[in-house]
C-alpha cells in the first residue's frame, strides 16, 4: 500500500529534489533564515524539522544520518551544537514561514523560512564568537 507517501515534487526528479532540499536545509542551518519560494519553503519545513529531531537525539547514529542527508560536516556540527540545545524544550514547530508576496520577475510567491527560536540562536551564536 502507498498510504501517506505523497510528496511535493517541485517539478524535479528524485535526485534533484533531494539535493535541492539538502542544500536549502544547509543554508537554513548556516544562516538561520533564508528567502525562497513559498513552495520550496513548504517542502523544506518537514525536512528541517526532522533534522532538528535527529540533532535533539544527539547520538552517533543520528549524527551519521544527518551527515548522510546534508553531506556537510560543518553544518551538521552546527546543527548538533547550536540549534539542538536551543530547541531542546520544544516539542515541534521549529520553523516559521512568513509570506512576502510575489517576486518581481515572474510573480512567484516568495517567503522567509526561519527558526522560531531565532533570538535564542542569535544569543548563542554571539556567545560562541567571544
């Protein structure tokens, strides 16, 4: 049976879509907030939240699963060391999507996707830099 197997395809084949979502997730982890189309933001949110759930587990198997999907060890270490501790007491809903309106060139709906605890992440990031 194929129950609950629906996915947003974004007009790409499987490998391209997987790479796109991995790159978007890496950018979100690295920058804290990214500007993208609304469809990509909606497709990215479950992926990013699963990565945070892996990071909250914190064991070596979860770290290896995150590296297998994201393919960037520096981003995975930031996810496990900075983002997971901030989201430790939250049960879900780690990402927020804010609609921006249409893009000028092709009228595609644009949106920001960011971490809900972005203020706490900024404080943690500035403490790490000192």
